[in-house]
């Protein structure tokens, strides 16, 4: 599944370890999403975004929030003047699930517009 396929997919409820991705799956999806990194403990993917000012940062956060609510899958967000960090994980699966990569790809699609 490439980044475009991911961005056109939708999140589904993914509860339990059966939905956690293995290392090979995570590596394959990360190759489709430039700039996204696996957190050191392997429990999340993360990316830092830079913007020209707080206004653009806040607009990005609002767009991500809208998409996350539609998908019912929400990131951890850290932000300040001109920057934002998104961290995706699936707590109900105990790690990473396909939903995390779908949402990361949707974020990339938002920025491509």
C-alpha cells in the first residue's frame, strides 16, 4: 500500500494486539511517508513540522484536528511558535496499527494541497 492508498483509506476500530503491526509492516509503511520516524521505543510514529508563524501552525493543528475527529483517531500534539510535532499510536492495540499510518498519510495529503 503506497502513501496515496493510505491517504484514501479510512480508520476502523482496531482494538487488541491482533491489530498491532509487526516490525516489517511498520518499516514498509514508514518508507511510504518521508520524514516520519519511529519513536525510540517503537510505540509511535512522529514528525516535526515547521511553519512561518504561529498563525500557520494553528491552522495546521485545526486541520489535523478536523481530520482526526472524522477518522476517530487522534494524535498527541506538541506545538509552539512556528512548529508542531505530531505523534500517532494506537493505544487500544498496544502500539502501532494501520490507523496511525492512514492518519500520517492524510496529514501529508493536507500539506500537499
